[in-house]
């Protein structure tokens, strides 16, 4: 919800939803670790009965992996959404970087490449906002290349920033080139 509100320009409500999600997510790791522990004990019991590597054991193993890797990403996504909104609304650079670094640590540990790319995108937006245009331009170009064909939202955001002449990352002709790329891709004539 926070991300949807951000996309329609309702930054304060989006930030409020992201903060609520972050508060709720604070309780999730304990529940998930308990569930993972129960699944581990279930697998031990199955092994005692000679049923290791059977259907039930595989189900427990798969769900255990899911609990230990997927759910931490929800908390990290909330931190990332807050940072994204904060970067767009002018909140201090320190606050934005703290949230991005916390989210990045979780995404790196799980591992979740899309989350890591989203963190890099927020830092590029922050660089652009703070006037580090050359750094932002290099980051957006690299992110576009690495996310193209994998993460449409990230690649389109990069194109949006690169194609906007107001940011003065490119000359007028180069900016026009970035504007043409999504049109060619949307027509399937790349």
C-alpha cells in the first residue's frame, strides 16, 4: 500500500503505511523463527521414524527455507519503502541511508537481488537530489543495464530519471535517446 500511495503522489500517507508495516513486521521474525524451529523438530521426528527424505520431510524442509528467507524481506521492504518516500520528500540523507543500509543487510543475507537493486536505486535518487548528478547518472545507467529484462519497475524508474532533462544528467540529444528506449521496448521492436 505504501508503494502504491507513493506512486500516486500521496507521500505522507504512503510513509504512514510503511511505518505501520514496519511496526507490524517487528513481530514477524519471532513468529517465523518459532515456526522454523517447529519444522526442524518435525524433521527430526520424521528421521527417527525412518521417514527422512520422504514427502513430508521435503515439505517441512521447503517451508523451513521459506520462513527463514522470505519473511525477513517483508521488514526490509518496509524499510526500503520508507527510505524511498523519504528520499523523494527531502528527509535527511542520514535517515534515508540508515534505512537503506538496514534493508540492504537483510536483502544481502537472504539473498534477494531485486531488493538490493531497489536499494541502489534509492541511493541513486538520493545522489540526484543532493546534486551529485554524475554519480547518479552512472548509477542509473548501471542499474538500467543490470535490471533490464529482470525488474521492469527498476529499469523504468531509471529510464524515467535518465530521460528527464530537468535533472540535466545528459545533453538534450542524449536525453531524447533515453526517452525513446521504453517506447521501442513497449512496441516489441527492440
